[in-house]
């Protein structure tokens, strides 16, 4: 992950000004992805990165990165089921 990564810059900008959480991840081939956080994109990020935990949540309104790990992803998926 570099600061010059276009997918990361896109996720930070949209999270900061769109007031929604975004995900940023790199798959096993090293390709960068970003998408708005929901149950489907969270599951895709978790499966693409595996248990190595190379995915991040870009927090809404601040653009702060939070490193994702497997247990956090499971809890977020359970919360998404209830609309949280």
C-alpha cells in the first residue's frame, strides 16, 4: 500500500466527503480495490485477502484507515445483517 495508490485516494476522498465508510483492499495478485462498505463488499474484501488481513476500513468523515482482520470482518458481517 502506498500513499500514491489511486484506489486508496479514491476511497479516502469519498469517505471523507460522502460521509460513508469505504473499504480498501489488495487481492492476492496485488491489485488494489475500493468500494463502499456493505455486506457484499466486506465479504469480497475478506475473501480476496484471505486470513492475512490486507484490507482496511476508511472511516467516514475523517478518512482514517483502520486495519481489518478476520474477527472484525465477521462481527461487521453479523452487524450488517441487522442494518448496522
